[in-house]
């Protein structure tokens, strides 16, 4: 964790609690998914929900659905008539997410696209008011370039895991994921097309908007 565990717990205790549905989704994810740490959880879920509310987002694109916690968090703050398109490579995870969506009040507003996200994005048209990137790290730069043309003029890209558990600072870590996250962070901060801010929420979240 980037933030000390006791401070993370304090922050969670002073964040509006999960709904029963979200508690159920989180519990099932922890019990059935070996990589359950990929779930955004309460703090980042409420953070995403608040960003959607502030943006008044009506069209959202999510890259990396996992079991649906983040999409449901964002759906809770969708503007009236809003929709979410969420991309997931793994069919079993996509099916679990779809089941959770159907059990929520927003099932009809969320479309799940199963398959490689870059292929799914290629078939989409913008504009999207908010794009959440939380998938395989080696493709972060590719996802960014693919979605930037689809972003609304006042839209927001939200990129997760940009601090990568602090490994971005470990010069000895030359693993593919760490190298890719470093490259993505450098790409965004030096991109004259956008303005960005990196926040130390959970594992690091970068907010990106057009200039």
C-alpha cells in the first residue's frame, strides 16, 4: 500500500459506507478471485462515484471491468439517462460482473464488452465524459492514445495504479508492468494535449483532461 495501513483504515472509516449490494460484490470477489486486490474497494469506489457526480457524466467508458465493483460505483452517480460501457478480457469475470449489474438498479445502463479492450474501443464512437483505465499495465499507453480522441471536450480520463505499490521508484525493478507504468506516467505528464494531476489515492490515480 502507498498509504500506511492504519491511515488507510482511518480514511475508510470516515468514508460513507458501502451499500449492501456493494458489500456483497466485494465479499464474493474476495472469496472467489485469487487476484481480489485488483478490486478498487470502498475508498476508490466512492472517489470514482464522486468524480462522476462532479462531472455530471452521461457516457462512461471503463477499461478493465473485473467483477464490476468500479462500474457499479460509477453507475450510482450517473446523470439521468447515463450509460457505461465496460471492457473485460476474461469471460468468467465478465459473467460475474454482468450478474452483479443485473442485481443492481443500473443493469440496463451498463454494457459489458468481452474481449481485448483495444478491439472493443476500436468499435466505439465518442464522446465519453469519463474514461476509467484499470487493465493490463503494458497497454496503458495504448489505451490512453485510443481513448483520448473519444474524450468529450470537458471529459476526464482516470488512470489507476500509477504508483504501482511504489515500484515506480525502484530503479532495480525492470519488470514489464513497472516499466510500462513509468513510461505511461512520463507520456502523460509531458503530453502537450492534456493537463494531469497524480493523486495518492489507494495505488495512485492520475486525473487527465484536455488542455
